[in-house]
């Protein structure tokens, strides 16, 4: 493969894929939207694959500067084998047979490609974020103001189109939570850190420039950093539910673990945003949590509390005050949620590891590889959720079990919800 320079990357847009989908849902090929995907890397293949499986669309063209990404798209995206192949995104946009484009390239290329797609009068789905810096975002905004109003433009903030999030937002807008006072977004990604230096550079058989383009997320100049490239989902959701943008931000962060390639300066941070009405928004992020993943939002209002995630939403209304006579009397477990009269899947580990009884089980997530370090005991896995178990929340949807724990006086109690 030829060496790739940054100039090549801009010209070729690191991947376009127009996906052809035959009549999966009965649409005829000649009546389907002709789709082009710009950027056939992992994201282009994933999102483009979803689009290609919709019978209302078909792949017309794909584009990438990397031959291997083109071949992967042909293999993984339905209909891509019949699509035209481009190595310059501008040629794809000149194709009159293409109706709509998916822009799924590195972030620093979004403003330029979006501007060109708007000028070519295409429908546009652009992956988030809009750009990697303020100048790029302003460029994209100016292009958007010139867009043909008859064309559809959408960005990849998928929470805004999720049934769970839309229902939760409707409840908030209808006043179910009262006045929002606090908003929280958690981006705990669960990856494991590298604890030793690698033997050499990643992708050792390519040029330095090509390595930078392929591994663009590791460079602030190309990605904007984690807050911009990834955790913008969380901030966008806070702004959406607050119906406002923050007027002030205060935060801290840094590197807990060394990096061996790139110049990213933070793998964790916590930021407090202040909204015009005085409400506070919190964005908490940690890239490395060794298998523990927690990506969700919580909204605290004067009438209730709402929790949202990509697989559920949960609304809590006013409840009776805690029966605890003293905040330190932890032997009272009356406020632990139990999902059945005597769930066989909950147990207690004694505080002494040597005193634990056989057959007692606990697990924070109930997934292979989970670890519970409370009281230095090694957990086993909980059995499968019990059919018919219910949650106390008035509105709750989830596709997989979630687990919660509390600390009674005699040990650690674990319950699960389905």
C-alpha cells in the first residue's frame, strides 16, 4: 500500500461507503435512496451496515483512501460489493446517482466534508461531533445555514432518537420531574489500562503519517480529545434535557496511567456545568475501570428523579422517608429494593472472608470476569434473573439485568433487577 500523507487523508476523507440494500422490507431498488458512505472504517461499516439493512436505502458508492477498509466494507456492509468505489470523497459527491451521504471519517475532517456535501445538495448524516475545535465547528455551522431546506441533515447523537430517551425527555418536558436542579452524566467506559510499555509502535509497517491518520483518536489535534470525540454524547444529553447551554464550567482531570502513543492528556475528569437557571450539570468520565462500565444520566427535579441509558429509562416519584432512625444504623435494610418476596438469587457475604458459608453468592454485574473487592472476598456469579421479578420504579425498560448492592451491618447484600 502506498504511504498516506495528511494531504491524502483530506482528499480521500478516509472512507466513504455507499451501501446498496435490496428490498429487505419490500422496497424496489430503483425507488430506494441511493446512499454513499464517506469513511469505511469501523464506524462507517457499523452505521452504514444499519442503513444498508433498511429496505428504503441501497448502496450506490463507497469511498476510502485505504484499500483494506474498502475490502472490509465490501465484506461487512450489505450491497457494498455492487457499489462504486472512490478514493476521493469529492468525486463521490459529484456522483449524481447518490442521494444521501454518511460522513463517518475522523473528526477533524467533518467540517470540510460536511461543507462539500451541503454544496453538492445531498442529504447528510454526519457522525458526531461537528468538529475537533471551535474553528471547525463554526465552519460547519456556516455551511449548515446555507443548506437546502429541502434536504435532511442529521448528526450522530443517537440518544436524541432512542425511544427510551425520547420518552424520558417527554416526561421531563411535561413537568413530571418538576424543576430540574441537578443533572449528571456518567461515562465510565470499563477499559483496562496498559500497565507496561509496548515493544514498539502500533502498526509498525506503515508510515508515521498513515499511523496518525489510522489512529487519529489518540491525537488531540485530530480528535479534540475524549471530551469532544466521545463524551460529547453526555454533554449533549444534559443540554437537551436542560433545554439550555451552560454559562460556566469548572473541572479537573488528568492521566492516571501513562500513554505510549499519541498526546491525549486526560483519561479521567469531572466537570461541573452551571446552567442559566442555576441548575448544575455534572460530567464524570473514566476511561479505565477494568471491566466495570456505567454509561447513563440522572436528572434530579423537585418532584422526581429520572435515570436514562441506552437500554432503559427509570422514573422515581416521591416516596416515603427512609425508616432509618439514624443514618449510621445500617442494620436496617428496609430501603433495599427486593424484586420478589424471597429472591433465591440474593445472598450475604459475612464480613470475615474466612467465615463465609458455602453457597452464598454475590456479584456486582453478574457478568463473566466480574470482581467484587468489598471485604476482599472473591465472588461467584449470580444465577440468571428470576422470571417475573419487578422493579419499584414507575417506568423502567431494560434489555439486560442490572445489579445493585448495599452494606448491611453483617456483610454485603446484593440484589438484582430485571
